[in-house]
C-alpha cells in the first residue's frame, strides 16, 4: 500500500492546501496472535488535494505551485516523480527528484478554468512503478479581470405616452466573464447614467421603468437612456460596462382636434354644379395615425341643404362641396357651423376631452352669366287634328335671370321638326301649326325650342316640347281584312261560317264601338249577327243557299258611334262548294270554272302531258335545224367572192384590193354553157384543155365539190393562177417596151397586134415573155 504523500504548498492561504486521505482497513484484516479478528487501518500512500494557481500572475517564472511526495521515498534518490495529463511538460513541469510542481506561464481562467493531471512515483533505475498513478486537479483561481458587457445592446424600446410611474419599459442584461462562484468579481449592479429623472433601472434585474408620470409624446417623443453595469457589487475598484436604450413614446389619443381659426370664408360661382369643391377645412390634431382621424359634419340646416362636407382619403381634411344648384338671384350667401370630431376616442383619456371642435363657415355665391330659364322643365301641348294651318297650339316662356327685362328670341331647332309642321313666334314663343295634322299618320311631335338672349347670343338654353295630336272621328270603320270564305253545301242551317271583325282608325270611334249589319229579308242568302264588340258572326240561314259556280257577295254595312257617326259598306265573298264523301271540309275550288265540260282531274293531267310532249318535240326539231344551218354557214363564210375595184388614178401597188375569179368554184351544172372558142382571159400559151372529171351522182355536197375542183386545178398543168383585174385610167409613159399587161395582148382568137418590136431581141431574160407573147401565129389554112 501507499504511504502518506505530503503536499506542500508554496504559498499559504492562496496557492493550495495539504491534506491527508486515509483508506479504511477491511473488517477481515487482523493482527497475528490475537484470538479474534482485529481491524486494521490501511493508509494510502498518496495524500492529495487540488492545487490552485492565480490567473494572470505576473511574478517571477516558473512559479512553484505545490510538491508531490511519497512515503516510499526514503530520501535515497531512488524515487523519480512523473507528471502526465493536461498541460504536463508545457504549462506544468515537475522536478523528478523532489516532486516540486511549477507553472511556466501566466494562465487565464476564462480560457481554461482547471487542468487534470496524473502523478506517479517510479524507481529511477528500473522505471518500475512504486505506486499506482493518482489523479489530481490544478484550478486556476479567478481574479476580477473582465468588465461586464451587454451582448444585446444597444436597445430600443417603446412605451405609451402618459404611462404611470413604474411602467416597465425593457430589461437589459449584462454578462461578466469572471467566476461567479468566487468572490464578487461577477456580482453586477445596474445604474442609470443618463436618462434621469424620466427613467430608472432595477439594480439587480436591469428592468428599466418610467420614473415620472404624464410623459407627453407631443412634447418629446424619444429618449436616450444610458445604463451601467458594475461588478464587485458596485463597490470601489469594480469594473463596469454600459449600453444605451432608445425609448420611444407611442401615441395615444390624448389631444382633441382644434380648428386653427374660428371662421372660414369661401366663394363659389352660382353655375357650379353638384359635387363642385368649394374649399377645405382642416382641424389640427397633434396625435398620430388612427388617433388623428376626424369626421366633419354641418350643424346648421341651411348649410346642409345647399352644401355637404366629407373627409378626404387621409382622414384629415374636410372637403366642402356643392350639394344642390345655387342661384345668386335667390340667395347670395350661406353661413353655417362645421364640427370636427375624432373618430376613435380612448375612454382612458376622456378627462382630456371633449374630442371635437366647431368653426363657422361663410360661403358667398357669385353671380355668373346664365342662359335663359324656361318656366317649365318640359312642355306638353295638345292640338286637334284636321285644323287649318295657323291653329294655336300653345305658348312657352323663358326669362333672363341676370336681367329680367332683357328680350328673348325663340326658335325651333330644324332637326326636331324636319317636316316643318309647326312655327313659333320669335318674340313671345307662341307655337302654331304650319300644316294640317292627321292623328292617324302621327300622334306625337317632339320639338326642341331654343331660347336665346337678344343681347348675348352665346347665352341660350333648350327645352323639349311634346305636342299631342287629338283625334277626331274622321275615318269610317272598315273590315279588318278582306274576307274570301267558303262553306260546304252540306252544312247545316244556322252554322257559323266566319267571325268578321271591324277596324276603326279613329280613337274616339274605336273598334269596340263599331256596329255591323248584313242583308235582311227573306231573300238573304246569309245571316249577319252583330256581336256588339266590333265583330259580327256570318251564319248560314235556315234555308241553305244553293251551290253555284259564282261565289255569293254578302254586303256588310259598318258604322261607328262617333260624333258625327261615320259608316261604310264592305263585301264578303262566300263560295258554296262540295265536300268530300266522308264529310270532311276541303279547300273550295269551284270545279265548274276549271273544267266546264266536266273533265276529271286525270283527263286534265293527260291533256297537259300530251301538250308538254308536243312542245318538247318542236323544241328538239328547231334545235336540230339550227345546228345544221350553223354547219353550212361555216362553209359559206369561206366562200371567196370576186371584187372589182375601179380607181380613177394610178393604182396603189400593194394597197390595192386583190380579187379572184371564182368561176372555178361555181356549180358546173347550173352554169351557162361555155362560149365557143378559147376563154377570153388566158394567160398562157394555147394548149389542149384537160378533160373535166365527172361529178359524182347524188345531191350536191359543197365540201365534196370543192375537193373535186381543187384536185382538178392541181392536176391541170395549163391553169396558172389568175391575174387580179386592175383597171387604171392612166397607163404611164417613158417605157420603150410599152405596156406589159396581158389584158390587152393578142391571143388565139383576139387578132390584136402584138408588141411593136420582136421580143426575141430582148435577150435571155425575156425568153419566157417572148414565148408567151412573141410567138408568131400559124398561118390560116
């Protein structure tokens, strides 16, 4: 077992203490030689306690803070002391021979408050542990080296104005890094450095409170309070820290509204319409927000009738506006009182009221040029119809409000009376008819009358005049529609055929006051019964009318009950027709008129069908014939006729009209037999004419005939193209050869002398011409 370990502190009272720890001896342990068990007390080899070192120590280094010693150590130098753990070898060192522990540098408790180390005694020669390691603690003893701080500062707080004394505002808290369990280094006391006498602070808790009553926001809204925290219980030598608290007084409705002046004067022109702004009133209220909202009202009746007041969108100003039209001539000024009241009132501050104020308002009405004013807003006049032009309808009147003696001129706007049915006197406004009116054509006339000041044409006004045309009994009643009725010949006597209704265009003699009457007497074919409501029932008499081809014409007499009474006569057509065998009524179409010979419907349909077929055949025949004529006309257009043009002067060359002989195209069967001898116009040497091909039998076909003649011309070498016959009145001069025309040249039968000189002498160029005209005729036999 370990022996006692003595702990020697280098500094008494502050550095540490020496103690002794004894381990109890087990109950079973006893001394040899005793009869019973003997209790033995075993002592630990180490006697240990915690060491202390003062922080921030600035004395000589290293500093001895304690000593370790074991009773195994006999002072022979065989024991070596070892130190391990936090800071061992750096912060704390131990003398291996003596066990003295030193600290090598200044320590800060706020960085580390204690160190845990292990101490052990070993044999110096063999390093064999002489005792088990023992743990001990080195504590850093605190000193007052940290001032208080406010980690949440600076502070901002709000408290209602007019609060009672002691009303809590805010709590401030300071922190001291020193050890609160050792001494008074961390014991804080709060005081107010700045902010007295308005606020106070609790020394222990740091709660800031109001110190005086009735603090007024309108006087001072914000306060800056400085709070100090001091350690060492606030005693001399303690450290301190401070912070600021900005205290704002919140508003309460503790001030009533107040008008800055007792009388407000405004003016407004009389022509200002309802809603026109007259002026603004503003009652002053030093409160803020909702506490300053106000409502305005007019107290006197005369002002509330002509004006109204409301609060603007910000809830501060009163807007005075016109409520109804003003008239300078009627009233020139208004005087009334206006009240301003807070809309939100705090009952806690009623003693500071009343929260309203009253001011007087005077509004002067200014005169303005006004247009004439009619005596009525609208006029309703009446005039009977059918009256002669110039009939008096009525009179309208307007006055000049600015100058009642000023004359007014009246006129009807043309667009309101486009037909010029009325006229108006410009001086007095009398309206008369200009044409004869007819109520049945038009009942109402809406005129727009313009009144203009004679002195100022720019001042004018308009009014609507409604003129109603009164009715007179000038239209005889008539049937509501033309009636063309039918009835079956098998109808029973007294059967209703139709209800006939009357119509009267007049208002005084309307349709309900029209009477109807039909023919009476034994010869009447139908009965007319007046229903006394503007209608009559047409009935079959007791003796039915016999059927006949022509319809019956029933005369109806109509008259009204107007003054004077008017009447007219109308005719109702009734046809008596046959009915179907089953007794059902059918539309009445008189069969005698459609088929006088008694033909049935089927026969009539057959006749119509035959006529339609014949008409279709005729149309088809005409179409085929027209088609054939069109085919022939195409060929006829290609027929070229001969044109003989005679000129009185020399020809124009290419501009002359060319003509062709179409004798070759003529029908040879219809042509006259050719004359004996050669043809008159032959432009080639006489040769034997090619025989003509026989004409094909059958009817003549123009196309085949043309093809035949074309083939003959192509195969006949003796038929050159024909000349165009040109006749000129002047041949020309200066040619030694004379005329080269073939029209007057000699031929086989002509006997006309040829050219004066032989053509053979002209050279090779005229060889062909010499052959045509220069050949000598053979001698006559």
